[in-house]
């Protein structure tokens, strides 16, 4: 929420996010960020019945400010989304536009969107978007005295609405990735929820004797066994960028390092599983005729490093072999009996040390819990210090003709 109780304003927030110059009629301050780079696209989306002046960004957010009379009013809501770096610029724009139109404008809000490119320093995949939203519904011109905004819709503040937005963003992002032919997917659920699901799937695979699926899900659980990056306030983020190590910034760096460590372990184990799956696949394909080998590798041999697709092709190939070559197998009874695929996978998995998998999971979980406890204690000790530093920074910023004020 963009709230006056935090010393913030909607005019300052939007000027910074879209890199424009906006004068605030209520305070007399000018916020000029026209020289700021890194803004790839801006656009205002509004309901069809909205008056024409909502397309004027300065007029829109000045009227938002003027419609609020309390000193602690919540003047706007911001939704920030991470954009898939694998998509093109046009695909990212369409993704954000469609999401904002359906989830926000369809509910009666006005959405001012700004797509930002990755910064010069840091992760070059960090494409993201800021969506600034009105907290009041907009009526037709002349319907409400004082600018066309009606009373605030408190339903928009409900937790289940926010959860619905998160789920919708994951769904829309994954649909965009699928349309672009990209196999990666995002998940709106917590890391803990995803990890628990992976462990349940691994357990179910073990019970049905599917060693391949068990190993794949175990590696996935290990990859997810890491702390989430803590949320940084705008002030704390600026301190991080300047190299100032306050408590929450230190916790952020610790979580980042922990995640990198876990990902390295997961990559190592995933490599072992891929090698094992490839060996198992080669053994099965060697027992198939040329026609069934073609079926097993439908889509190209390069897809074999994708475990779920490989498993699917193996099952299809094995089913086809059993249906189409039963007579041939009967005539060549000297060959090995056609055990089911799961049995051969279990035998092929004998070379993988599953105890090591279990030990790594336990070690990572213990380390994660200790890290989380340490981070919580450190955040509590440093919170007061950080707030004082942010307040001091804002005092200096306000003296500079309003620059950096109320972001």
C-alpha cells in the first residue's frame, strides 16, 4: 500500500516508476525522474466507462491524491511482478497487460503499469513490472463530485483476493511460457509447500516401485529446501545497492548464498539422476525394434534430458512393444523375460546411493532452520537501527526539491 502515514504519495510513486515529471498540486512538490533509465514500457488501463482524463497520468494521480482527505489515507496499491526473462519484450508487455486488465481493471480499478529492464548491476534476468492501482472505483464523468472516484472497495484488501492474484499470475505466466515453447514453469506457492509436495510424490513413487520418479522428486525437494529471500523495503534495497550492510540486507545476502549452495547440490544430484535415466533408457531402447525406438524418441533425442518427457516416452515405447511384439517375444523366449519398466528402473538405480540423498536432505533442512532462526533474531535487533537510517535518508531527500520523496 502507498500510504500517507508512511510519508508517501501516489504522485511521487508513479513519477519514479514511469520516469516522468509530475507536479503534485496538493503539496506543491515536483517529482522529476524524466532522466531515469530502465523503463521499457508504460501504459494506463481503465474501465470502458472511465472519463477521458484518466489517460493523463499527472491528472489521474493528482485527482487520486485530492480525493483523499485524511492524513493517513492509503492512496494507492502497488503490485510488483517478476517477468520471465525467456519471453520477448512484446510477450512480456502482453502478459502484464492481460493480467492487469482481467484482475484489476475488470474489478473497477485503474491500473498504471511500468515494465522495468534489469539494472546495470545485478541479475540480467531481472525483468519486472510495477502496477500502481487506485484504491477507489472510478465512475463515469460527472457521476461523483470531485473527480469521479467512488467510495473505497474494501473487498480488494481481503487476503483471499491477494492469494487469487498470485495464483492468477502464476497461471498466466505459465500459459505465456507454454505459448512461447518454453518448458520452465513458475509456482505461486511457498517453497515449503512445493517442497512438501515433492517429498509426497517421492514417497508415492517409492511405494509403487518407480525409482526414477522417486529420485527426480527427491532432487526437486532438495532444490526447494532453501529459505526465501526476505522482502526489502525501498530504503533497505537502496542501501543494499550502495553496499550499506544493515540487518535485513545482511539477511538477504545470507539467504542468497544459502540458495546458491542448495542449487549447486541439486544440480550435482540432478546430473547423477540424468545419467542414470539415460543409462536406463538406453537399456530399454536396445531391446526395442527400430520402429519402437522411433516412438520412444518422438520429438528428438535432445529431449531426453527432460525427465518427465523421457519417462513418458519410455512408457509409451514399452506399451507399444508389449502390444505389437508379443508374438516375436514368444518366438524368442531365450531373451530376458519382459519385466515391467518399473522393475528394470529399480535395478538400474542400484548404483545411486539413496542414503546420501536422505542425508543431504536432512543436513540442508537443519541448516535452513538454523538460518531462519538466526535471520529472525538479527532482523529484530536491527529493525530500529534501519528505521532510523531510513528516516534520516528521507529527511535529506525532502530538502532536495522533493526528489526521492515518498517513493
